[in-house]
C-alpha cells in the first residue's frame, strides 16, 4: 500500500511538471503586453521597461520559467498584476467556493444515481426503466448555464424564493450563504444525476448477467440482498472512475455556472483574468485546476481496490 | 429495445436542427442582424415568431444562423480532432518505442486539463473567431481521441490477424492501414458522436462567456449571454436559444446510443 502510494505519487510528478510547463507557455503566448494594460496605451517606453523589469518580464523565457517554477515550489505563485494581491491566497480562496459547490452536487447526485441506476438495470426493459433512461438522457443533454438561467427565472424571479444576483460568504452569514448556493448546486445535481444514472445502469446490467448473481439467486438470497450485497459493490467500481472524470470536468466547466449565478469562484476568476490579461492569476487558476484533476485521479486510483478487490494496488 | 426509438427521435430532432441550419444558408424570415427599434424586446408576434432581442433583431432568424454556426464549428472541430488524434494514436500505438513514450507523457499532461479549460486557454491566445474556436476546441479534444485510438490499436496489434498479415510479408504501413485502422472504426465512430455533443456544448459555453464566435454573428451561446439581463422582462430570449442547444444535444445523445447499440449489440 505505502509502496504503491509512493510509486503513484512519483508517477504524478512528471505529469505535474509538464502541466506547469504547458501553463507557463500557454500564458506567455497570450497576446497583449501586461505593462501596457497596467499603464494604459499612452505609456512611455521608460515606464514600460521599468514595469517589465519589476515583473521579471525582461528575462529570457527559460529563465522566467525556472524562476517561476522555483517560486511555485515555495508556494509563491506571484502577485496579481491588477490588484497586487498574492495569487495563491486569491486562487485558494476562490477554489474553496467552487470545490464546495462541486462536491455537494456530485455527492448528492451519486446518492441519487446509484439506487436509481441499479433499480433501472434490475427492471431492464420495463416501462419504468425506459422512463428513467429517458429522463437521465434529457438531464445530461441540458446545458448547465441554461438550466441555471431557467431555475433562476423560476425560483428567483417568478417565485421570489431565492436571491438572483450576488453572494454572501459563509463567514459573513451562513444561513444567507446557503440560499445563494441552493440553485447552483441544484443545477449541477440535475445534470450529473443523468450522467451518473446511465453509467450505474449500464454497469449494473453487465453485473446482473454474471454467474455469481445467478449463483446468489440460486442460493435463495432475497432480491434485496442480491442487489445490495452483489450488484451494488460491483457496479460501483466503474462508476467511481466516472465520478473522477465528472469532478475534473466540472472543475473546468464551473465558470459558466458561476457566471450565471454571479458567484466569486475559481472559474469566474479565470475568465475575468483572461479578459484583463492578468498573467499570474491565469497561471494560478490553470495550475490549481490541473493539479486538482491530477489529485482527484490519484484518489480514485487509491480507492478503486476497496470497491473492486480484484484490482490490487501493486 | 431502445435502439429503434432512439434512432427515430434522435433522427427527427437532428434533421429539424440540421434542416434549419441548411435553410439559414439560403433563407431566413428576416435578416439576423437587421435592427427593428420599434419592436425591441417583443414577445412572439406575427413577423417575429420567436420574438425579438434587445436590438429588435428577429430571434428565429438568429436561431437559424446560430444553428449553422454551431453545427459547422462542431463538424470541423470533430473532423480536426478525429483526423489528428487517429493519426497520432495509430502511429504511436502501432510503432511504440521512445516516440510513443514521449508522446504519451505529453498527452497525459494535456489530459490533466478538462477539455473546455484547454480551449479557454488557447482561445485566449489566438483570439475569439470562428476558426480560432475550431482550432482551440480541436486541439483541446485531440488528446482524448489519441488515448482511445492508441488503446484500441495496442489491443489489435496483439491479434492473430495482424500477426498473420506480418507473417505474409506485408509491410507495416500496409498492415496498419489495411488491417488495424478499419478495425478501430467502431470505437472511433462512437467517440466522434460523443465528441460532437461535447463540442456543441463547449462552443456555446465559450460563446456564453464572451470567448466564442464574436457578435454581431449569432450563436446560441452569445444569444443566451445577451438574454441574461432581460431574464425578468423578456424570458423568451433565454428560453429559446438554450432550448435549441438542449434539443441538439438530446438528438446527438440519442443517435449516439443508437449507434452504440448497433455496433455493440451485447449492451
């Protein structure tokens, strides 16, 4: 176990280094001179040179990369060009909000999707199965930003139950903060339930066909224990991989949902800093999301053997 | 048992959207950019079947040209990703060696970025334009194609018929193109269908964020983003474009399911 963990962590290092290199190059390729953005178009050459020196932008690119990488290892992602705030603190602060929304949504969606998917598989071919699959397919076909707008229209404007714009953090007023999070979380739940239900259903169908299920039934086990003791654990393993993918995809796609609900999350920070060409913040966001994705995959790999004992950690 | 229904519903929905897109090339009820100040933010009325937007432009006409934009972007992007991804996946999976190892290391790093995020980064570099979006999304989704095609090729190259082809003295290029490539067709086709849906969604998300095909060109995504401030006074402005994105994705998902059932009858 410990040996596997070390090996798996070591394997993640070259990936993360390449991710860092890609992020660095991607951001350097963005057209537009940050010094000019900071000073305005009419700036004279001397002030531009001074700013570039201060930001280290006058160094050759490889030198810039290694200086930056060295700083990243020390937890220093630089400062925002626009506000001067340290990027790490900014990114971490915004990341917590995005991560809360995503984890709440995917967690709830999993709790709904697993029993529903297994039930649909158990009743495969029935009218109930057909209805559930149709609903799931409909759910995963709806774009999150549109569903968000529709829910906002219904619960925010028509019914007036929930706030429409703005955000209050948990620190300021926890009960108010929840009212701002209900709709974004609900939006993601409705969509991810569709994605996950279909996956659970198709892996449960595969499992129901296997001999040990026939054996369990022949042994006289009740349908309930066949489903819970044999089908559920075995169809959950492939779903775990999908949950990892869903978490990563949401981390990248959360920007649109945060835009709909004007939430100050990581995705919005990324889009805003692309608009304002705030290099260090764009870098910080991309690095945070990619690292998050690698970490999620690592956790999935480590959890897998608990759900599928045939897969060993060696 | 769902296969036929999937095919029928998916086919009908898909044909409606495709028909609208093709019709928009030759005819729209009004010009999609013509401004009608008297009928600003109007609900459905004769002459403007789906109502008008904040400039008094006809929403139906903009939906139709938007359909063409979305479908053509998605088609070109999928073509780009599938051609590049299959070529790289085929070569690295078939020949292995150090080139394969380096390519896969790079590919894994690229896969650490969710597709839309990578596209966002690339759009930031090349700027938002129709062809910029196609290149950005194409590059963003190629790594997924590479991984799937390479995985298929890796298992195929162990098969007896590939060995037989080699034993007959066929060159490796011939074996690769004549025996390995045609047998990887099924997974590529299924992937291409899902890819088409992801790209439609990603393109409208980018447009929604203001990083897609720029206005005044109509896309479903930028129509939705323009509709946001008018949510309480002109709800049809947001209901209609988003509804079309959802119908298009539904049609692709249904057709994808039908295709999968047909290619893999086991499921």
